[in-house]
């Protein structure tokens, strides 16, 4: 019989997640979920597939090229969602009568884009979105910035920068230059500024938007404004003179910056950057990009903005929205590069060797005591030599081992071993297990660099 086995391999741009990659991924998701809920955002979910007309043309020409689409059941064209915002617009238009406004949601799910693979970016990836639908209030813009700030602080970052801008400012300049109807190709070109530089951006704007060299120079002059937040704001007024939209954009930026600072966010963490444009076509107002100060080259790890017209494609009801998305996989790649992630292959931090085959019930009782206290525990399934089992524990990345055999159980004690430090202590086995729980918690409190690494249950 010939060998008909299929070679096991993954598609280019896709990846498998082994436990040591999936564990910190899930912890990061849990952290995002906790922060979103603390602001009152509720969970939703939508299908991976949408009618193609729902998705096509919503993210721009480049996104349409990256869209996975196919005919389903013969003649029905469908697409795989490329982000979670466009499905949200459809979802809101369909269900807002039941949900009411304002509606605050978070959505953590997989999306697909057929783009070129690069560091920290794959064709299948997870987004962690939060959005507020049904209000134009600048308070929603302010809250979006605060959520991003809290999220990165709780993850464990001190040095990060949230860059903000407002598309209305550029709209105001384009109105003054009589180029408002060419906003889309101009925005797409500006979004490439950091990648290709001002000369090539100017060439692209002139080629795609019909701008004169003087007009493109004026737009690039806006994007090149630098200084403190107040200094940048003071230079914007003359550039948008006579434009109501431009003036509104400046006012909303000023309100955002003042409010976030009043809420206790250090000024260096929220920076006005009039060069950012965001490449997606649906943004209309405030936009956000978040960068890690220690690793800016990896790109924005949390982006978003205001999109006040997206739902109008699906309903006559006005449903303005604003939100942002945590770039989960890109952030994890950055954290790994910054050595912020422990290499473990188990979500349970405590290991119990099973080396006295007559004491299985006692081992199970030890594990139950710790699990009842919210501490994850794994018992080795076979009664092997202690040395073999401790090698297994070391390879999997357990933090603590509870070592007890006949002598320990008869004396009412247990050896609590810190596997990283190679130290141990004898702890009494009381009826309520309080001493054992306290000893294990003290070791685990030395902590990990990712939230939730102690193996404690959900809070």
C-alpha cells in the first residue's frame, strides 16, 4: 500500500497557536474584556460571513483587494469580515430598535485580510473592539481615549503614546483649497506618510486627486506641524480659516485634550499629531493611533476613531459611532520582543506530583483545596519517579510544586517548592487548607508580567 499521507502544514499568512503562545493571548483578551466592561461596554458577536454587499467598498480600495470573498451555495456572494466595525454598522442598523441608544459594545473575534505577511501581522487575526453607537457627544471621544489609556496601563505599559487627530481639520483645509470632493484619495496618500515620505505622498496626491504642487505642499505643511499640543492647536486656525468643519475639528480636539488631562492622563501620553489620517474611508472625526515608545517601528497597536456615516448605508436612522480596536497579535509580538511574556505551556501555576500510588485521594483533596481558592492545579496522571515528574513540571513552566508522600501526609505537612528559585518550605496541612493556600499565594504573588498569570479564576 502506497503512502497517501498528507503533509501537515499551514497556509501562508496563517498560524497555529501552541499553548505557550495561546496562554498569553487569552490573558490579554481577558484583560481587554475586563477594562471594556469596567466602562459599561456589553459583549456582542456577529457571523464570520456577511453578504458581500455589506463589506465591499466600506474600507477603501486596498481593503477590497484584501477581502476574502466567494460564492456560497452556488450563486450567493459572501465575504469574510475584514474588521469588526463594518459588521457593527450592519448589526446596529438591524437591532438598534431593541438595543436603544447610546449603545456601547465590545466584540472580540477573528477577522481576515489577504494582505502581505509582515512582523506581527497575519491574514487571520483577532481584534478586540469597543464602540459607542448613537451619540455625537465629545464625551464619547474622550471616553475612547481613556479606555485605551487604562487598557495599556493595566496590561503593564508605562511608556506608550496615544496620538490623536481629527479628520475635520484636514476637511477644513481641503474646503479652503476647494478640494473637499477629493478627500478620499488625499487621506489615503497622507496615511502613507510615515512609510514613503512626503515627496512620494505629494506625487501620489497630485496623481490621484489632481492637486497642484502648491496645494499638495499646503496639505503637507499641515501634516508637518509639530510642537506641544497647545502649540499645534494654535497653528491650525489660520490653515482652516473660513471652514466651519475645520473649526469644529479644532474645538473637539481642544476639548478632548483638556478633558483627558483633567482625568489624570499625563500629557506626554496623549499627543496631538496632525499627520495621522487612518487609511479606512469611513472615519469622519477624531482618530487614534497608539504606539509603544520602546518599539515604535512595530506600528500602531490600538487604533480607531469616529465614523458618523457608516450606518447610513443600511438605515435612514442617524447612528454615529466611535471606538477603537486593540491589535492583539501585533501587541503580543511586541511584548514578546520586549520580553514581557513568560514562556509557559500550562495555564495552571501549581503542579502536584503523583508518586505515592496509594495517595491519589489525598492528592485530589490538595488540588480541590487550591482550586476552591481560585488557583489552577494540575496533578500528574501516573505514579512515576519524582525526578521525572519535576522535569515535566519544569518543561511546562509550572511555578510551584506541592510535594507530599506517605511521610508528609502522616505528619500533616506538605513541601511547597518554588520551582524557579529551587527553594522549598514545609507547610502544615490544616483542615481548612488556609496555610497551604496562603503559602502558594505568597509565591505566586511574585508575579508575572501579564495580568492573570497567577492562575486565579475569573473576577
